[in-house]
C-alpha cells in the first residue's frame, strides 16, 4: 500500500450514528475526517455547518479537514476554527480577500488550504501556494457526491507536484471527487498525498473490518 492519507467524507456516513461512524473509520485506518460545508449559494447544495464541526470535534481522534464551499468564507473563518477545524480550505473563486484569509487561518492556529473548481485554471492559485499547507484538486464539480471522476483534472496534480519540487510551496496535494479503488491509483501515481472519499469508504457493511478493506483498497 502507498503512504497516501485517506480522509473519509462524513457526508457519506450514517448521520443517525455519526459518532460511531467516525470511530469506526478511525479504527479502520482513516487519517483525517473530511467535512464538506456548502451554503446553497456558492454551490447548489446545502450541507454541514459550524454546529456539526463543533459537535464532532470532541469525539474526533484524527484531524478535521474542513472544506468551505461558501461565498465570502472570510466571514466565518474564526468561528470554524473555534469549532475545531484543523485544516480549513477556501476556494479561490469564493473571496476577494484570499491572501488575507489564508494568513488569518494560520494566525488562528489552523492549517490553511486552497482549492479551485475543475474549470478554474491552476495558475489562479499559483501566487498563494507559499501560504498554504494543503492544495485540494477537485475532480468533480463541487456540490454533490456520487459524481464521476474527471480524469482531465489529473494534470493539475502533476503540475502541483512539479511546482512543489521547484520550491513554490510546501503543501500536501489532496484530491476530492469520484475517488474510488480504480481512480485512487491514478491520483497516487500523479502525486496525490491525500485522498478524500465518501461512498468508496462508507459503502457496504457498517463495520470496522469492512471500512478497513475499503480504505486499504484506496491506498
């Protein structure tokens, strides 16, 4: 297995038993827990918010990786970090004060991340790479789970790895969207460090043994 990290997306977990689901995937070998925050404006879906992050933080044994798919995320940075975000990732398209916001995340003790929609050029985030610990490559359109993996986005992973080798930043490369047993290898081979997966982890029996098999297949 590769040394890649796996961050199960709790959006695919059983919300009637969320605490146990978190414990199961952690015991199964998950490295982070990924939390998708959507506001119904920046993306056409409405999901988890600060109350969920705050409620699960005391029970999380691994880092909370929070992805803000919201307009003007700068309004909520402090609240999400107080709630327990370890990584906080912002979209380049969502704010006019990105540099200031990334610096604020770090100053408040969390690790800043940056991401972009599939149609956004990678060059749009290049100037900010030295400010972040994480770069998230979206391999589906953000907003809904269960979409097909967009193979044309893999080149972004390769380019980010190249830029890192050239000294443009010291960040982990994360991939989210359609990540499953087959597509995970494509991402790893291209240079991904962290894989976000929802249904690929939480499918099948809700047991530690099954989740462990699912995570191992991704790695």
